[in-house]
C-alpha cells in the first residue's frame, strides 16, 4: 500500500524567551502515529498535545535536536508521563528517543535527578536511547529519516531530512553554507527566522546565531526551495506575525512562504 501524506502539527513556533506562544516543536504524523521533534521548555507540552488531540500512547518516536532548555526540558515531562503510563499498563511498546550521545547523556542526568526511579528504570529498556551520528539513517513512520550535524559553533545540534518527501529541518540555526546542497530543490524546508530583517537592531539575531526572515528567504530562493516554513521567532507580533513576515519575505522568495501559528497543521504534498 502507498504511504499516506505526512502532516506537520506545529506545537510551538517561538524562540526560547517567548511567552505569547510556545517554544518551537512539532510532530510529523500519519495513520495516528506521531514523531515528536523537540518538546519545548516545560510541561505546557502536555496541554498542547491534549489540545491537538495527540495522545501520548501514539508517540513512539522522539527526536531532541540539542540540549538548550527550550528544546529538551519538555522531553522530561514526556518521559515522566509515558513512564507512568507504562507502570499502569496503559502504554504499549517502547518510546524511542533519538539524539546525539551528549544530549542523551544530559537528558538521562536531568531525569535521574527529577524523576522517580520507577520511570528512569525504563531507560535502556522500553525507553530506548538511540544515539545518532552525522549521516545516519533510521526508519521512522515507515520512512528513512537521515540525521545530520548542523555544524553549530554554539552547541552540538542535529537536524534531519526525509528525502522521499523532500523535507528538511535544520534545527534552530541558519543552514550553513557547507550544507546548502541539502536544501537544493527541496520540497519543504523548516528554517528558523528569529525576527524580521527590519527589526534586526532591536532583536539582534546575529549575536544569537540566528537569522531574519529576509536572510532565510534569500537563501531559500537561491536553493530553489518550493515551500519555506519559518519558525523559532520572537513573539511581539503574534496577532500580525503571519502578515508582517509574509510581506517582508515575499520580496525575496518566490515560492510558497508559510508562517505557521501554534497549533497549525500542514500537509506535506
């Protein structure tokens, strides 16, 4: 049987310091099976999943890009709740957590301090910790997901690509020049844009190893990206962000520019 189309559910679209939306994280899904990418910075992830109708029992794969608090701490709550469900016989199978060795070590250390032993005791058993390396491919949602080192100079961080769907996610830093070929002619590129170029002096994205809407759009146009999804933004324009970012970006990008809101569902065609 042919594979169904993937769907992206944007659980959060903001950067680390946002209060008017949630930190950037999302799921890929098909057939009621979900792949969770990052989990934001706190237990709001549980409320958001509930609001989106995504049961923890259907999350069996999770990827943590890096160890910054707005990406990894929500994962602690996912592990806590799934571990408790395992204890009660309400969760079938295992939870696979993909990340670099350093991230997995940090995650285990945090969990062993703040979670009960009857939850952390599942590590290495029903909670599988799978260390990924640059260029390594794993089967998730019946697709080949290839993880890659984004070459961050700030902290070790990984992104991934699914070539059969033309989907590329490069974490929360701009795609490095050495990796631009990955974006060439891709169908969907999920890329960070900390703020509009017009407000670069206010938000100082370059000091934080981030880019602007203009920067991301120029790169995507050069690489002939068809659909550009911008995330990991500031939150001072949430009611108007879609309009403002689209207006700035369309000057530099001729493809389909997507500025998603928290909770928005995107179909990968």
